[in-house]
């Protein structure tokens, strides 16, 4: 009984393989141009992905180096540089005061001096200019 089942299974598998081969021949004749265009497009897409990956390797970011010359030329104190770092991290005036152990009014004074030295009017402008001058990371 098992032998008969195996023979029928092999016969069915051969029949299915034959039908698939005939269908493949029909499809390749009926749609030969489309198949070649698809193969070319897939090949060029693969080549483009490979070349893009190969040519645009990720560069490791270099360590941040503070621009001490700009700090000296602007006349920023170490506390004002610290205030700039806190501004860049998005802390509020009260949060900065708590972390630095000073009053909020002192923080406001430092911020206004930083704005004056950087020639800006707002926090975002101060942060952008400080990053341009490499004062903060």
C-alpha cells in the first residue's frame, strides 16, 4: 500500500512539474520583453544600492573640541559657558537655578549677558550661534 502511495505521489509531482514547465515556457514567450525589463531594472537597482552603500560609508563623529579662542574673544566666563550648555539642553531658568545652586534672578542675569555677548535676542538664536562658534556640542 505504501509503495502504491509513493508511486502516485511521484507521478503527481512529475505531472505538476511538467505543467509548471509548460506554463513557464508560455509566460516567457508571452511576456519576454517585460521579464527582460524587470531583470534589468532589478539588476540596476541592486547595483545602485550596492554602490550607494559602498560610496557613502558612515563616518564616525569626531570628538567635540571647544573653541577656546572664541570664548576668550567674546569674553565669556566659565559660568556663562555653563549656562549656555544648560540652555542647549532645554532647561528652564528655574531648573538651571536649582542645578547650579543660584537664584533664578542670577540665572537671568547670566543669560542676558550671554545674549549680549553673542549679539542675540532669544534662546534659540543663542544656541544656534554657540553651536556655529563651537562653544557647545
